[in-house]
């Protein structure tokens, strides 16, 4: 498969969908700050160039691989004597999460547009909401009745 260079539109689309409520990663850059940074087209083009070079060289800098794993207790639990009462959270660099989000969007678009996804694979895909699942099951019931 040929990998085409990233576009400004791909990155702008990905950043708009990002919630400002997520905790920043090790780089301490929040989505709110990243949104301000990439409003400047020069800064955005630098991000895109870095992503393109990483893909073409098939090399991920160690900076992108740094993570911090923290464990928090789940709220409203009577006892904390079991591992199930705790939730691990992995904090990645926000910059890498941004690139990863763009890659994920592109791969999902390619997979759906080329019919690589089995029709029953509905979880987490665009245009595969609970309404779509309901329509799928209603059609399935109609076909079974025939």
C-alpha cells in the first residue's frame, strides 16, 4: 500500500474532535494548548512534516514511546482490597496521540471505503452507531423471516 503524505485537513479534522477534558501526557501539553498551537499553519505544517518523515522512515522517536502508567482507585467502592477496584491509566505524549489519531482516522476510512471490514464488525467505527446496529438487526430479522 502506498502511504500518501498527510494533509492539513486530516490534522485539522482530528484536532477539532479532541476533547479538552483529557489529562495531558508526559509532555504536559493539553489538547486545549495543542489546538491553539496548530491554528498557526506554520506550526501545523511542522507537525505534519514530522509525521510524514516518521511514516516514510518507519521510525518512531523514543520521545513518542515514553509513557507514564498510573493507577487510580475507582470511586464509590467500599473496599479496596482487590485489583478490580483500581483502574490503570496510561499517559502518552499528546503530540504522539495527535499523530496516532490522524493515522487511525485514515486507516479506518481506507478500511471502510475498500470494504475490508466485515459487516458485523460494528464497535468503534464511524457510521456504526447504535442506530445503525438497530437497522442491521431489523434487516437481519426480515431476511430470516423470508
